């Protein structure tokens, strides 16, 4: 079974325009921390709802799920390791349901990050998934767990029904040792959350910030070039300090004889799949939140091949001109670059956080 110990990493800093390009990010939720209260859509299948102990359709939170222990697996239906994990986890499900000590007391729940209901239905049918899988299409739970790649499994312990519970362990990547995992989950039935909570106290772990593959100078030149393409003169490029740490830059650009403030956000996001490359891009927007340009720094598709110019142009047409305050419901059939569905979904999710960014800029006196 995968190691359940805590993960440690060292934060890195890279200078850009004389200021940090990236900042250390929090590590994923870990042992002793409470499982976040995030609403998920209930399964459409009544039998799956009954298995979880849900008496109606509609959103639910983990405290509504029956059992003392819940294995929650974050997955993506396009991730090859998530697909391979279905076999061992189907075996684990049968072990749990076949043991009178664990049946009804240990539950399993799959949460598909960035996937549509249709994608999930195909995944469940093709791989004969035995346990319920619901959608986290907007990354809400993924974000609350500070999660990165999938498959990522969490073992959640509750003392009594109606409690969300705390995390008793996690595992990243494939896990084939189902007998050992079954024994661990069974042992959890004898534990109390009070024994785990102290393990999270005072935790200040961080992971190294994600950085684009380009140097800070190269990123700066790319941004200045994109700004220059919008008008005939650019001045005063500077980093904006924001509580969230989002990497935003402001500049004055003369367009049609008038000076206006244009912003650029440099975004680096972890891949959803553990065999995919991370996502790096920047975009320009005006003071009203209208997206003016989209530029890749490192975007890949199946086989970790980089997007070609035609693919970048196709995607830019889907996003340039749209408002950051609008709805960014990702439709893989229309919005995705071919063979780059996961990368496309991550970019859409970033734009879906546009309203929060504009609110931050306003609070900082930039708007």
C-alpha cells in the first residue's frame, strides 16, 4: 500500500520584474485535518444513493454519507492511472461488502474532477465501477482539499453519523495492495478522531510553487510583447500585490490615443492527471474584466505533446472577448482542444475564478 506519511517539500522563489514570480503553495490536506464541507451532486441511480445513505436527489455533503469510514477517491476519467485503479478498487469494494464487520460501516465514493455526467457514465460502464462516482466539475472539492494530480485517495474517519470527519491518511497514485488497505480501513473502525486531530496541529507544510519552464526574463518579454500588440505604447509594468498571491501585473497601454490600464495574470496549475504536464499560460484583460489575449507558456495534450499554433488559435477564439465575470461552464465537446481535455478544463476553471480576482483588484485600489 502507498505510504500514508506526511509529505514535505521546500518552497522555491523566482524573481520576475524584481518580485517573486511564484509563491509556496499549501500541501494537500493530510492526516488529522477535517474533511472540507463541500456539496457534491448525488448519484442519479437510486441504488447508489441508497448505498451512501442518501434519501433524496440533489447536493449532499460527506456528513450525510452513512458509515464510520469513507474512502474518497479523487479521479479524472481520462487519467490512465485512474482507469487502472478501478480494478483494484472494485476488488476492495467486494472485500468490504463481503465482510459483515465492514459492510455498511466502510463506504467508497469516487469524485471525478472536471468531468461531466456523460463522461462519468461512460467511465462507469466501460470499467464496471462498483462504487458511486459523482462529479466535481467545478473543482470545488479538489480546491478545498488543496489537491493536485489524481488518483488521490483520502481515508476519512467519523466518530458518529452526521459528522464530516477527519482525514486518517492519503495516497497519491495507483495502489494495488488491496489486502493491506482493507486491513487499514478495518483498523480505522477502532479509531477515534481525537487520536488524529493533534497530528495536524501546527502544520506549516508547503510544496514548491509551480513555475513556467521559461525564465523570468523570457516571461516578462512575452508579456510586454502581448501588451505592445494591443496599442502603440506601453509603460509602467509592475507586479500587483494581492492577498491571494495570484500573479497579476498591471501596465498602462495607449490604445487609439487613450491610455488605459491593462492587466496580465500568469497562471501555473497542477495537472489533474499524475502522468500529465502542469499547465502554464498568461492572459490579458482590461479593467472591466474583458479578456483581450491568451498566450500559452507550456500547454500539452495527449502524450505530453505541446499545443500547436492552430490549437492555440482555436482555443483563443473560445476565450478572448469573453468576460471574467460570466459563466465558464466547460463543455468538453465544444471548448476542449482535441486530446487536451484536462488542460482545457483547468484553464476554464481559472477563468471561472475571474470574479474573485476582479474583486481583489478592486479592494487593492487597482480598479
